[in-house]
C-alpha cells in the first residue's frame, strides 16, 4: 500500500488563487482602498493577466457574484516607465441578488428578474 496521507494534507492546505484574490480585495475594500493589477501582483505573487481573469470569475454567480468596480487611476504629471497610458484600479464589493416580481404581461404570466444591488 502506498502512503497518500501527505498528498491529501497538501491538497487541503492549499488555497485557490481566486480565494486569495477575493480575500485581498475584500480586505482592501474595508479600508476603502483601490488596487491596480500590478499592486495585486506584488501582494499575491500571481501574474497580472491571471488576476484579471480571476476578477472576471468573481463576478459570476457561482463564484460569489461580487461586483468588481474599476476606475482610471489619477496619475501625476511626471510619468514613470510603467505608468504610460491608463492605469486601472479595482475594488471588489459584495453584491446582493434579489428577485423582483413585475406586473403581469400580455401573456398573463408574471415576469421575474434578478436585480443586483451593491453593498
């Protein structure tokens, strides 16, 4: 028989990139801080392209349905080499999804839609 105990422990202790990014973004939101992809890359040690993809995943309902806001960062007059062009900064917020029932339409059925409200 092979020993698999060590492998199972390493799988359990390891966190997903999406979970790490979510924790970092939510704690930054509590401090009302906006973070760029480069800042997130330095904090999490993940590449910026991968972080951008995980932010898109966090918007999906199956991964929490968070609201990821983005805005251009105001830069000073002196531009450093990495700041050419628009630098975007991000903030993640909890989103509340609730069902909204509307009046009956022509078909006689009730229309139900999902409305997302940021907290």
